[in-house]
C-alpha cells in the first residue's frame, strides 16, 4: 500500500468520525455579530499571560539543560567525548 492510499484512507476515516454535525466535535461561532445583528460580548482575556508562558517554557528548558550537562559530563568521564580548545578559533 503506497503512502497516497494510506493518507486517503486515514483522511476518509477521520472525516467520517469527525464530520460536521457529528457528536465528537464541537463547533464554535467565531463571528462578531449575532444572527439578529447585535454585537457579541468580548472574549474573555487571559490574566497574566507572560507568567503562564514562562511557566510553560522555562521548566522544560531548564530540565533539558540539566540533562545535557549531565550527559556531557558522563561522556567526558568515559572518554567518549573530550572537547577541544582548538575548535573555538
């Protein structure tokens, strides 16, 4: 079975499962006006978005840096990788 047929099969299955009007998917109305011409209320805004972004980004980045430093020290300890000072030139 080639890739094209597999993609077609997967797309047909997903469309049948989540087709418009299906109970598996919820649709939202993203328009600004109601059907009667009135304005919809403003969407709720996130409070403290920068703090939330930092809480999502910084811990995995710090964890990755920690694992990278531990792996580099392990490789250097077992003489699998020794950084050369000549590479900086």
